[in-house]
């Protein structure tokens, strides 16, 4: 399948410390930075990484990001629960709070809520996810249905950001991605709602 140059999407990662006790030492810190640097180099797109451990940091970094033009992939690398992500300061951001902070400036963006349980279909109503898509303008939201193993999800996340580069219509992306990686998608519990 041929990719039109105009469909490429920059990769933006907001990430918290996964394990604050261990991650204060840069030598042992766990991060998705290296995963996305590879994807960005292969696809010749920009990669930006923001560390967000508090709501204030998240809001500040989001303002910086909103000033940029174009479309991209927003990866939210936080621990999570049904319909929300958790920050290290003990606060959380629900889908509704995220949509309010993001506003309508994310038209055609793909948003990946990479924490455990963020899109658990038994606990997160489809209407909430649809409302998030409408309020932000995002073209797709991805997340996990249950607890995840970090290495498996990181491998899947690399594939996601690579494959998103090839598609404008996210319904086709999600259909083709599940066909290709269905076993891994089911095992890790990935789900998506295209806009």
C-alpha cells in the first residue's frame, strides 16, 4: 500500500514516571522514548516527548502542543483506570477532563490512552468515548480493556504508531490492523473507537 506524504503524523508522547521509586535514576528509568524514536526515524516524522507528573505539567505541555499545526498521534503514557489516566501527584484525568483540556484543536489526531483498563467496555460507556472524539476532533481513540504487561503493550504501541502513518480513514486502519495483528490485539486487550 502506498502512503501519500501528506498523511504522515508527528508522534507526541506525554508520559509520567511509571515507577517513581525506580525511575528517578535515569539509568533504570522505564520509558517509551526509545520505542517512539525508532518509529519516528523509520517514518521520517517528528517525535516530541513531554514528562507530565502533575496536572499543572499536563496542562502546560498541552498548551505548548496546541500551538503546533497539523495532525499527529498523541500517546498518553500513564497508568490508568476505566475512562481515565492517573498522574503521579495522585490526581486523575477522566475522558471528560481530557476533552475539556484538549478542546477542539485535535482534528484528525489519533489519541492512544496507553494505561491499563482505560477503555474497559464493561465500565466505560461507548457514549463517553464518542463524546471525547466529538469534543476533541480526534479521528480515533485507542486504549486497553484490562491490565497490560508493559513489554507486550510497548511492542503493540510501536506497531500502532507505525501503522497510523499509512491511513487517513481510521475505520480502515482499525480493520486492517486487527486483521494483521488480531492475536496480539486480543491478548493485550487493545480496543479502538474510530471517529
